[in-house]
C-alpha cells in the first residue's frame, strides 16, 4: 500500500494496476522459475521474463514516475502503488532487477544526460540486461580491496581482472563495473564504469552453487575496452558512487519499479506451520510435537518482530535513530530465513532428503532449495559477520574492528 | 491492517514518555535505593531489607495524574489506553524504578474489564493497588488462587503478590461456590508477609486473608473471564518493562565496552564483545517493536490483542534472560559485583521473565491461536 | 564403571582405524566422485545421477575382511565388536565415502541380534546388505514398514533404504499376521527405484517387492524386538559417521581460516571466525566422546547401551547441523559453491542428522530412561 | 578411584580413608557453608574449616605423598586415593585450597629449601591461610599488564599497588603476589613473591558479589615490605612461575590434597531432573513439559559428554592431542554450569524469586545462588572469551588475536 494516504487518482491507479495484473498474469513456465531472480539461467526463462517485464513496462508498472525523456511514464507518486500491487499479485519477478534496482537509480543521480537517454529505456523494456561487477575472488567482504585494473588509453579505458558472484552474467549485455584506476589510493583509486559485455575480452564462467543452480558467474576481463564516456562520475569517485547506490538500493528501487515479488517472510512461516500440520511422523503431526512447535513459533515470533521493526523504523520518536532498525534488516532477515529452511527440513525429517525432480519430494524440493539458498543470504551482500561489525560500529559507536 | 501505522503513538503519548524519562533521571531511584541496601547485602547475616519506594516520586506521579492514566473518564480518570500506559511502564523498566504505579496500572486494566467503576474511582483518587491472583505453586491463570470466598469474606493466602508492600489495596482472585470471583480488600484489612527475594527493585509478598470483608469486583464465576480479557494488557505491560530495562542493559554494556581497556584496546573493539552486544540490540529491538504492536492492538484492534500480547511477552521473556546474561558477562569481573548496576537490572529481568509466563509458556498459548 | 577406561579401544582397533584412514587417503573417494558428478549439477536439467561407489575400494575392504568385521566367528567372521565397527564408520564419515560397508555393518548387527547365522555367513562371504525397514512417512521404529508378508512372500514398498543401489541384498521389515518379521531378499528379486536426493555421497532408494520369495531372518512377532535390540548399534554407527565428518569440517574450516585473507589478515584472526570454529570443535568433541562411550557400552556394558547410544545420536544430530552450518558460513562465498567440498559434507551431515531420529527425538526417548 | 590398578596396600589405604571419613564426618554448621571454598568469610566458618582441615591432615588425607621434612606423610601414590575418597565422601572442602593447590605445588617446584621448610607445614595444617594476588583492577583478562610495583630497598622489596578478586583475602596471613619489577619488560618484568599480610600497609576491602556474598576482596598495598628471601625464583621470572602453577594447577593439587569436594556436574544435573519432577506448575510436573524436558536432557547430554571428554583425554590414540580436551574443560564446564542454573530457575518459575532465608524458598535459595555464582565461572580465571581465543590459537593454530 502507498506510504501516504492516497488521493482519488492514486486509488484509481491502484485499481487499474490490480485489474491489469489479474487479467495479464502469465501462465507458469514448464520448468519452474528459480526461487530468486538472480538464479535465472535458461534461455526460455530469459525470454519468458523479458517478455513479461516489457509487458509490465508497457502497462506503466515500471518506470512509472520516471521522466518521459528517459523512457519513463512521467507520473509522480505512482511507482510505490504499482510496486506494491506487483508484490501483492505474486506475479513473476522482473529479470532486469539489477538494471532497475541499481543501474537506473545510479544513472538518475550520477549519470550524464547522454548516459540517461542512452541506457535507461532499454533497462525498462529489458532489451538490455545488466549485471553487477563489484566482488572479486580476492575481495569478498573486503570489497574495497578490489584489484581489477582500468588503464586510460586515449579516449578509452583498458580493463584487466576478474569478477565473481556475478548474477545474470551469462545473460547480461552490460555490467556495472568497479575498477581500480589508482593502486596507491585504496578508497579514491576506484572508478565506476558502464562496461559492454559483448566483446572478445569478456569470458563468463558459470558458478554452480551447492543447490546445483548456476545463477552466479565468474567474469574474466582481458583487455576489455570501455569508452571514457561510459565512465560514471569522476575518475576515483567509484567507491562513493557505489556506496550511494548500495545504501539507497531499496529506496531507489521503488523509484523505477524493481520489485522481487517473492513471498513475504510471514507467508513463508505460515507455509512452514502448514507443513508441520500436515506432516505426520510416528503417527502424530509435527505441529503437535511441543518441541518442534516451540521452535516454529519462535520463528513466527521473530518474523512478526521483523515486520514490526519495519513499521517502527518510520516513527522517529520510537526508532532509536534513523539507521538503527534498517541496518538490522539484512542480518535478521537472512538469519531468520536460514532458520526457516533448517526448521522445514527438520519437520520433514528423512523426507527432506528428496530433492528437485523426485516424484515424492515435498513441493518438488522447495525446502531443500530454500535452506541451501539461505546461505547466499547470510554470506553475500555483506556477510552476517560484517553486518554485526557495521551495527556495532555505526549504530552503537563501538570501536572499528578494522 | 486495522492498526494505525504509528502504533497510535501520538504527540501526547510522546510527551508523556519523555516526561517519565526525565522524572526518573531527576529522581535517580537507583541512587536512592543503593542507600537503603547498605548493610543488607549478605544473604545469611545481612540486615533485613524492607520493600522501598520513593514516596515523593509517587506523589509527583499522582500529581501528574499517571496513576489514573488509564482510568476511564467516567470514573474520573484520564482515559488513555494501553499505548500510553506501556510507554510509561517502559520508562519504569528503563529506570528499574520501584513504584506502586506498576501494580496500579495492572489493576486498572483488570478493573476496566470488570467494569468496576467504583474501584476505578478509588484508583483515580490515588489508591495504589496490586493484583493478588496467584497460588502457592506460582501457576498461571486465575484458577491457581488459594484464596476462598465465603460470601463477601475472604480467607487463605495469595502468593507472589508483586510490590505488595507498596499497595493501599489488593484486587484478589478467590474461589467461591459459583467459581472464581474478584474482590477488593484494603491493605489494613489483611496481613502482608514480605518474601525475601532476589530482585532488589520489587517487594514481593504474600497477602494473608483471615475471613476479612471484601468488596466484590467481579461476581463469582466471572472473575476468570475478566482476568482472561485483561491478560493482554498485563502481558504487554510486563513486556514493556522488560523492553525498557533491556535498552538500559544494551546502552550500559555498549558504553562500558567503549571505555574498558584490555589488551591496549577498548574491549568493544573485539568481536567477541562487539557482536554479542549487537545481538542484545537485536533482541531488545524485536521485543520493543512487538510491545508497541501489542499495545496498539489493545487500543485499536482488540480482536488481535491476545495474539500480539503473547508475541510481546514471549519475546520479552527471552530478551530479559539473554540481555541479563550478556550484560553481566561482557562487564567481566565488575559485572558480577554488587556495586555494578548491571546486577540490579539482571535480577529485575530474571524476575520479570517469569511474570505471567515465560517465553515457552506464552509460545504454547500463542500456538493455540495460530 | 563396568566399562574399561580406554573405551575398549585396543591396539588392534587402533591399527584398524589408521588403516581405514590411510585407505581413504589413497583412494580419494571424493575425487573419484567429483568426476561422476560433472554435468549432473543442475537440479532441473542436469543429467541423471546414478548412485556410485568405487568397486575396487570395496573389493579391497573385503580383502581386508572389514565387511565381516563384526560377524561372529562361528559364522565365519572376525567377531570384533561395535568399538571396531564404529571406528571404521568414523573414518568412512571423515572421508564422506560412498560405500556398501555402511549398510553392511548396520545389517550385521541386526542379523546378530536375530541370531541369523546363515545370513551372517552370507555377509562373511562378501554379500553387501542394507536395511529396508522404513515406511513412506519416514517414521522411526520397525512398525512403520509398509511391506506386508504373506508366508514367505513379501509385497509392498520399503522406503528410504540407504545406499540401496550398492546392496546385493536387503534385510526387510514386513508386517505379517503375527506381527513384524524380518526377511532377507536378494537384490535381483526386487526392484530398486533410486530417489533423487540432496546428499551426493549416498544413494537412497525404494525397494519394491512384488510378492517375491524371502528368507526369514526373524519370525513374525520377533522382528520389532530384534530391531529394538540392535538399535543402539545402529544409532552409534550413524553417530560415529557424523563425528568423523564433523572432524573433517572442523579441520577444513580451520585450515581455510588460516589461509583466506580479508582486511589484510587471515580471517581466523577475527574472533567472529575464530570463536565459532572453536564451538565446532567443542560440538565435535562432545559427540566423539559420546560415540566411543556408546560403542564401548555395547561391547562391555550392554544394559547401559541404549542410554549411551541415544546420548551419542542426540549429540551427533545437533553437531551435524551445527558444523554443517558453520563450515559453510565461515567459508564465505566459496562455501556455498558446488566446487567446495564443504557442500558435500554439509549435505551428508544434514542427511545423517535424521537417520534413526533427530536430536530432539533421541532426547525424548532418552528421557524415558532417566 | 586411583589411576593405576591398585596394589594391596593401596586398597587397604582406601578402606582406611573411607572408614575414617565415615567416622569423622563433622556436624553441619549453623549457617550453611558457602557453595564454594572461595566464598568463606565468617569467623565461625573459618574456625570450623581450619579444624576440619587440620584433622584431615592428622589423618594423613592431606600432604599424603609429601616428604616428611616438609611436614608431609612421606607415602607415594596414596594422595590420589585420599583425594578421591574425600571427594566421594562429600565432606566439607579444605579452606586452605589456595595454599594446598597453588602455594605448595609452586614451592615444591620453584621454592628454596628454606621456603619449603618454613611455609609448607602450616599450609597443610591450615595454621596459615593463603590468598592469591594476581589480578588487578586494570588487568583482568589481560593479566600480564599488571602494574603493582615492587622496588628493591636493601634486602627488602617495597610494594605499592592494589589487587582484586582476592579470595580469602580477609582471612589470609600470606599472599602469592605477582609484582612488576621492571616496567619496560612486559613479560620478564614480573617477579613472584610470598607476601606477609599482617603489616600496616595492607588494607583488605571485601567485594560483595551480586549474590551478596563477600568472598572476594580488594587488597591495597602501600609500602608493603617483603624480605628478599621471600622472593620465588629469579627476579623477572614471575610470569613463568605463575604460568607453571596455573597450568599445572589441577594436577599439582592432587599432589598435596587440595580437593574442592563439591558435587560432580552429573550429580547437579540429576538434582535438576529431580527438581523438574517434583515441581508442578499448572497441574503438571515441569519434567512432563516436553519443551523443558528437551532443554534439561540436552544439558544432561552435554554433562555426560564432558565426563566422557575427561575419559578420552587420557587416551592418546583418541584425544586429538594432549591439550585439546583439557583446555576445553574450563570453558565447557562453566558454560554448562551457567545453563544449569538458568534451567533450574526456569523450572521454578515465579518460585525462583524466593531467596536465601525465605521460609518457602526451594532449598533455601540454592538455585538462585548457583545461577548467579555461575558467572564467576564464566568470567574469572580467564573468561569464556579468553578461553575461546586460547583454544583457537593453541589447539587449532589460528592466528593470535593479540
């Protein structure tokens, strides 16, 4: 629902979105879509999702509030409504989530007029898929120590190095690239580029996760050429630019309509409760085993608390500081998600062994996938260990570990 | 959702909460308490430790009308809801303040559910009250009372009465022929036997009734239902107290970690200290959010109040135990000394943890609602 | 205590254990397994993943007599006890080795309790066996079987048969008119339908019996009791496997923490990494000690064997889940990739966790003995 | 029981000990003794315990294997038997546990002939009580940073500074003192002294713990005089000497008979189970509440595991290295003890509020005391945090935190 009390035409727009989504919900894919947009690898999934995003763009559910000259629809205060309705409708996610969630907001703030006109439209229509080239094999949690080097050569930059954990790397035609332009200045030696993927020096190698899925990629860059006008902001400003998008990511995303329309945590817990109710072992439903019920209800309790944290975060008198609760979101959410997966496997017991494709697997192995994928949540995007440092230092003012 | 987005926490409530905080910062209840504790430390040979609260602070609260905060206007009260009451209770917890207000607020919500306007008027007049509803085994639920009602005469003992020594009167659950009833007895009509307890900020006691005359608050057979209806408010108030105390434990431990130097660094530098403090914050924040949600549900979405209150107290009980444990551990040697205030909060939290049921108990009741 | 101080772990057992460890170090089962896994990764469109074990390693084990380790001498076996069998199983777990020996050792102890000398002789001759005693819902206890016995003919499906693809024959629990009986059927008399499972080191399957002829191992009515008597050995063997795998997870994670550099230091420098690794060691050691105690109790103090085995598996299940979780988390990004071996152990541990009951289940059974 | 299979006279001696302890068990004190020897503060307790220790010394249960010239009884391989029987008999602890457990072993290894003859006999007879002066207000976990200074003045040392957490400080006539004799050398600037407490410069201030008990003390040293012949080992060797006693403490203790004859952890857990069986809430025994039973049995499981760890530690083929399991003992034991206290309070629920001296308190507040005192276990003698560093570094070879 919209943040502010809705005016008449906002109500009207909401009804329009709701109706459109009901009428245009796409049929399910043959092979189920991955649980998260960053897992997409198959060509047929790609086609299906690009068509879907384009259709949603046409329907003004994407780029709703973006100016017309950049391919937007020029409304104001409509995007939040559209995004909420998309989330509510449980329709497929938008494949170009990095383009919508990171490239567009970054360019809207830091991009040149030329860059905005060139890059934004095909992002909205999913004609150009984007991926992110920040992490490196040697620089995981310690992002700023990245070593991929960009050297100026006339009007171009020549880039050499490698990136890792690159979602959509195999499907993307453009990469948000952080590269080192000064090896002597750790923070101010990084520059932010828009890198074209369709050139010989770019090699993409899929990384299979423990689930067997291959959404992540390793990307090798060998003498990759980037015209200087594809540089974002000043040389050496890359870290500042990257931080501004990373931190404002969620907020920015709403601005162009990137919504991972995946189920809410509470929905997930209620599914676990249902699972426990229908799963019988040794003659009794697992839900009727007080030891398991205690663990499940504790999970339900923490999930409801996380939701209420989100509500409280908006109330200045009660939130204990603007960043205190938002900064907890990633840590708490990912750890609750991991516990949820572990609990689901525990409920299934021996039956949790049955995986995707087994005719007797519960929900075609959904819970094993969810459990294993939960480690992506606690490790990438700043591991739980890093999150605790950030919270201790930024919120509580404890001395910096590093 | 039927609830307002802002937890029904309006400007008036905000001023009330800030006012409470300022009052406790001025009155320094723990500094005053310390003076009373001198010489009573030794559990075997220390001098007796009578219950204590600062009468002047109580009078000031009465002057500000906090005692009748939740009393309906038709009974002469301010007629605010649980959001306001929980806000003040949170500050009481943060200050670990010994005060009759805690029991009086609890009694108020029971009296409201009993529609006992007459007794609510007593509260409005400044009568401090406490609930006397628990039996000897400390079981939960009204039916655990060991008190028997014969007409309007009560006999037996009511156990684990919180802050019994601070109350002018008691709302007593008693078993009559037709079932549980609720009654009011004045302090001077009963004998209050103080317990020797761990918590230094409460005085718990037994209320011994020797066939004394009592006024009926809820007729025999209605008492259990009244308490059941009031339970969400009671759970929320205790949870709010815990949330306030947990915030104090968090801030105090973080401050200590910034100043205490070991191995040439403030100990907060070490992740073995930093990360558990962050976990304290996470626990305290989860509880706090669930408390505001529960208070708001009581005021604006009563059908959902039980579920929300169970959530709040379940979370609060675990948070109380966890923050008590970490706050002492992370203070190192000083943490388990009498002179460190963390021990005072530690004991209050361990005590609050069990009031109206521990975490597991409340989650079991909660499960029945899911 | 009735048990020998040294857990009955004599020199011969020590040599056996070292020998097993050396064998797996030479044969590198995971390196061989990796080759078989290529192309099967994708859960939706990867190629099929048939169960696999290294036949040569199995032949070598048979040559060394490990398959008949616990078979009594009168049946042509070596006649060693559970201490020796658990020692080998611990090494199998440490190597995460796919092998028919796991199921064969389990079957052996069931056959011993059934006094089925004839079938024990089969084992001694090198027949690989597996237990087929579980029903579709994965419930524990012999009475969960979905197989029905009509005289010596068995029909129905036996579920969750571990390493079904590796066995030459199965010890099947089946329901007859007079109660549960145990039967032996050869591999070629049944249909084995492989499950698609998460664990890469086991091949689990369903054994479908279509009125096939079976040899009686324990008469109808005796089967449940036999399985009950053998249960401590089964629990201990799985717990030993977990203990071995947990030790691998501990050492591998510690080694990674010494070499992986972040923020200009090996990550093991940071307490956020160091302390959880220590907690892995504590969990692994508790389980390991309880495993040795349980094996020793079976061999030397049978009256106490159930209690000790419940302790071992309860501890092992929790250790499996905890070490799996931490080993992946502390490996960071590489930890959730297919190419890192931690994922192979992670999956094996999550699987082992549930065999013969998880931690809570075994603690509930344990409580009944206290 | 003795480590090695007992010879005939060892059996005979064991029977003698057992008989003697049965016949000489002292009557209980009026005020119950504190749960641990380091809590003793009352004069009547002191008298009672000194008499008891002297009696046990006479009966050859103490200093059993120590040479006669040092006041011992000159046996060999008898002490372990005596100590085991004392533990088994559940008789009062020996008040001079620091003297027996630390001073005596230290002097037997590092002391001069004169020091051994002078100090050992009155330790055994409890005529001279000892306390330990290692920790300082500024140096808790970081013991080596101690700053109490000893300055040479002719044949004497003059000591100034203060010590903290000094058990028995108010009763002791001698202190094991670590003092800094060189402020420029952190490790080699510390010297080990035997300090006489009966002099004007020594002020002892009791520290009340959260339980209210006052077993710990702060000791202020102002121009305290120590003759040089009360120095142990070389000047600057203090740290080495202290470590050798701290690490060998338990083993050494057996050598002279210091046994804290407190109940075994398993006994304690079984008492908790009994408590859960007899404690009824809402009509059911807590033991019959599966959620609580799960938590209690987990505690039982970990306690049994700790016992079996002790057994395994002695088996070279299975212990994973000589120090791996012993170094876990303090950490695991103290954390199990803390969980035990917390569980007991949880079982009692509201009734856990009733404390020492309340007529209705369960076992006169035993469990509240046990819970609160458990923090002494997880904090002093190297906090759990320090223990995890030691285990990670010494056993697993992880890089040193400091």
